[in-house]
């Protein structure tokens, strides 16, 4: 009996000491972050990380391979921007093949005009804001190597896969330059987030993906200047979420509704992905929930 009471007293003393140690080290201050309620999202897959150190903040089937839709274009842009001696002002002549392609696929487009000369920089805006598959085709044709267009496109997609491997991504494979895949174009929420985080290290990429609207002035066949219709960014978070800085939407029959997103608040950046959400509105709602959760976790 006496021994039991002594043991209780010792346990009570130990608890008091532990509590005191936690107060002294500030460990208790971290407790509210753990108390943040994990959100429920409609998307089948999701991932959020602290961009500063890559620490995971949220996972939902984060390593399950899924169709990515136009979030693929993040890698398209990354490959272009990583080309040696890149000249963003180099001009690319728009070919009929690019126009025919988007018509045949009923794909999202930048409405580039055949015969116009468009700069690489403008093509990147056309790729990332209105999600132009014609711009993606033009970039793949320009930056792939080979004597035929098919060879150049294949070469460019090869560069996309090489880049994925260099980032250590084992659950990502591309078979298209724009996300209109041929059965083997997939990634995961975690991998896409890592691709975006890597792409965001490039200042040109960062500038483009946070731009809400862009008007390109192209050069026509006759040498005159054409003012294109304004390209509007499909990422609604740029207007609806304070601190949003990117990144890219995606959609498709298989991909459903996807969004790779990033925001910075109080010097902290949260970046993440939702795949296979249920609508354009819902993917933004899902992303908003995850950003709020990420920032709450970071404190």
C-alpha cells in the first residue's frame, strides 16, 4: 500500500517536471498547430508541403498515380526555361499543324494565328495562362531536336521525362507536351508539387504563373503588329486567395479537375496539388482549404 502511494507520488512529480520542461523549451507553443482540424476535400488526391524545406503538411493518396491534365504544362515550361542560352525573345513562326492539332483534340488554346511570329516568352504566357495546347506544341517543336516535327516533339517529351527522373520522381511519366496523353501520362500530387516547387525557382516562371492577364503583340506574315486578345489565367485563386502566387490548372475526361497551387503569407510559402476534384469551383475550394490548413500548421 505504502509502495503504491510512493509510486503515484513519483509519477505525479515526473508529470510536473515534464510539463515544466515543455514550458521551458516552448514545446507547448507548438501544440495548437497539431490541434488544427485536417480538412476534407472532394479531390481524390491531395498534397501540401512547406516550400522552404519540403516538409509534408497534408497527404491524401499523395503517391497514387493519376492523369494530370494540363498541370503537365508546368513541366513543359520548366524544360523550356532550363534550356542552355535560352533567348526568351527568339521568335517562333506558328505552323498550321499547331492549329490543326488543337481543333482535332478540341483542346484549350491560346488562339495563335498561323504565320504569326511569336516570342518564346509570349508562348510561355500562352501556355500557362489560357492553357494553350497550341503554344505547348510550338514550344515542343522549337526546343526538341530532330529533322522532323514528330522527332522534335518526341525529343522534347524525352526531356520532360529526363527532368522528372533528375528530380527523383518515380511516379511521374509524360507521353505528351500538354497533358492530352496517350495512355501513359501520369503523376501524383506529391510529384507535381515537387515539379512546381522546382519550376518556381525560376524568376520568369514565377512572374508568368502569378499574372492574371496578358496581352501579346505578335508579328504577322506581312510584318505588321497584331494585338492578340487578352489571355486570362485559368487559376481563379489568384483573385480569390490572398497571397496566391500560382501555379496551374488542369482538366480532362480522365483527369477530372486538377490544380497545382501556391501562396505566400508572412514570408512563408505553402505549395500543393489536388487531382481529380469534381468541378472547377470545387478544385479551388479544395485548394483554399489546403492552403489555409498549411498556413495554420506552419503557425
